[in-house]
C-alpha cells in the first residue's frame, strides 16, 4: 500500500534518512520506533509529501506520490502537536476540515470519536482556551473523521487522559480490524502492546529492523514490546 524505495534525505551534512526501503500493507498496525532524531518524523513527512526525498521514491497504491497529491485524501494524520487558528472554535475547525476533506467524497463525516471524547458538548469553545489534552482530542477526531484507508498517528496518546487514551486505542483496533493500515510512533511502548502487528526500528536515519511482532517476541524471548526492544538494543 505504501512503499518507500531507497529513500534518502539530507539536511545540510546530516543524513536524516539514509537509504530507507520499507513496505507497509493493509491491515497492519506498525510501530515506528527509534531514539530522538533517528528520522521517524522525516519518514512520516516524506510519506505525507511534506518532505521531498533527495533520492529514492515513495509509492501509494502503486503510484509515485510525487505525481499524484490526491492520495493524501486517503490518509488520516494526527500530528504530534496540532496547530490551529487560536480564534476559531472547535466547531469552526471541524467545519473547515469537512469543507476541505469532503471535496468530491460521498461519505458523510464520522463524528463518533468527537462524541466519545465529549467534544460535541463544547463545540463553541475557542482553540486558544483548550488544554493540551483537549487539543489532542480535536486532532484525533479529525484524523478519524473521513474514513481514510491509512492512519498516521504521531504520539497519539501523549497528553490524553487514561479514559480518552483507551477510547483511542479501541478505535485503532477497530480500524485495523476493518483492514486499514495504521502507522504509529509512541514513546509509551506499553500503549502499543495491544495494537501492533509490526515494528520498524530506526537509528541514525537508517532502518535497523522491520519485523512482525511475533518474530520480535520469538527472537528476544520477551512478550512485552518494551522488554523486547530493550533486549534487541542490549544485544547490539
Ligand atoms: P525523530 O522524529 O526520529 O525524532 P526527525 O525525523 O524529526 O527525528 O529528525 C531526524 C534528524 O533530522 C534530526 O537530527 C533533526 O534535527 C533533523 N531535521 C529534521 N527536520 C529538519 C529540517 N527541516 N532541517 C534541518 N534538520 C532537520
Ligand atoms: Mg519525531
């Protein structure tokens, strides 16, 4: 579904992505892991078309994304930090996204996550008055509003209260069961245990490994993701 072919990106002398090749398929829920600065966000932004690789290319459903920006409508993206116009209300932000995203689409927007999060009772509130967690809820609601084929979630549970984090995890599991592709980064590895099918581990811009979770567990003898990752790092 998404294939990166020998993707490299350099910022000055720094190789943010070094010859990364990876294939992500329908129904997979992939944890994108690695230390700070290892290139995770640069890879995500390359997939979204916000960063253009120096060499190599990315395809979405078989088409090079360089020549076909419309593929972005198939992606629900939750940024690590969502930035919104301060003076807009939650409702105005939702409506703006609906105006942009519903272009040519026949499906009605799905407000269920916003409802679960209790946002529908505070639609009149302005973005600048919201707590960090409530902003995250707005970002999550938008990512899940347009029935995309792919979800790209950058630290989705950071800042969410435990009840909201659990709702979001349930929703991710539900989308995965419908055959969607989910790509998640998180520093809270325990949040990922019930979700993921694969792990991609990056280091210094390169792909260190890409494994099924079962393989990683077998290789390390550890069931929990946090322990399995620690075991891999110690062996190196
Ligand atoms: P991660 O998300 O894994 O923490 P990033 O992909 O954000 O890592 O960054 C990888 C490296 O590229 C870092 O050293 C970062 O400072 C650098 N980098 C990222 N974006 C830019 C940019 N626009 N200009 C210069 N350097 C950048
Ligand atoms: Mg990052």
